[in-house]
C-alpha cells in the first residue's frame, strides 16, 4: 500500500491516519500534500466536531508508530538544491502543518511508538496529546547533517518548550513519554492497551460539547499565539536553505540511505 494520509469520517468525528507502515509511518513528500488536503477538507465540513490523529497499526495489526520522521529515502532527490529544498519545507511541509494549525476543530493526537522529527511537528499542531507509555520522542536530525526548518523549529519549541527543543536538536536526544509528560508536552501517558479506548472516549465526549464554542476558542487561541514577523525572521527565512548543497548535508543524508555511519568533517 502506498504512503498516504487517510481520512475517515464517522458522524461528526474525523479520524486522520498517517499511513506508511513499512517505514514506521514516516512522512513522504506526498503525505505532506495529503495532510494539507485532508485538513482543508475537514475545515470546510461544518458537520464535523472533533479530529483524532494517529499512525497506522503495524503490519501485524498490532501497535504501530505515530510517525518516525520524514521519509529519508526520498531526500537525495530534492534536498541538495536550495530552491527545491525551500519548496519542500515552505510549501509541502509547512502548508500541511499550517492546514492543521488553521483547523477550528479540537484535534487529539493518539501517539504510539516512535514520534520523531516530522512526528513531533504533527503532534505539535494538535490541541491535546495522549501517548502510550512505550512512545519515544525526538528530532535527531543532527545525525543527518541538517537543521530543522525555522518555522518548524519555532512550532516545536513553542510546544515542547525551548530547553527540550534545544536538547532534541542539539544533542539528538530521544525522550520517553513520561519525561515528555513531566515537561508539559503530553496531557496523559497510558498503557498501550488502554490508549485507543481512552482517546475514543475523549473524542466521543468532545462531540457532545458546544461546537461553535470550540471553534471560537480555537480561533481566539490562534490569534493570541500569533507573533508579528520581525526583520530578523524575514532575513532568516530568506537565507535558511543555503546549506542545501553543503558537504555536511549530503553526507548526513547519504550515510543514512547507504546504511553507514556519517563522517562529518570539522
């Protein structure tokens, strides 16, 4: 089955599934575009009241992963050119995340297994986050020779906290669910066997609350969280993808693809 972001609507509930089970539900470029289309569709449907986001189950039907990051096998095709790298992050990735951020419905994340890089970004766009006690979180892209794109880094830092974002990005730290709960990123940590039922019950409860109030709350919170762009941010966004053709970037990605340790020059 191809990598997709799937939407299932049951009554007033929208269930969004990140589906790329062969790669622990890593986000392909097509999946980022799917994410935008799916959340645009959700936003335009006045009958919906709540969204649940989860990763597809494992191949054996058991517990899977929320999202293990980006699909690195695709990266060599576009990451080493500044223009195509910018288009990937500012169009494909950010427009998918922005569609989630613009959604006026309560969004609940159901997080199992790996939640890395892109997974942390998607989870950061959710209003409520519940994880299994076996879930793991991080953004270890320092091992791949490239930084997190500025808008994505700002989103993650705002949600996981500045110190945790620095730990993830600068030391490639991988943290467990109880630690992320303690740091304020998760609402609750549950045994894997209880997670799905808990999220389903919460979603059902949300469906019976005032839908217009929820939409107005989401709109107000979005306005209150917005920040005015500064000249420094504008300059950063203009130059932040110049590393595309660098040796370090190419070495980090290709080492992963070739299944060997990366060798970064000083």
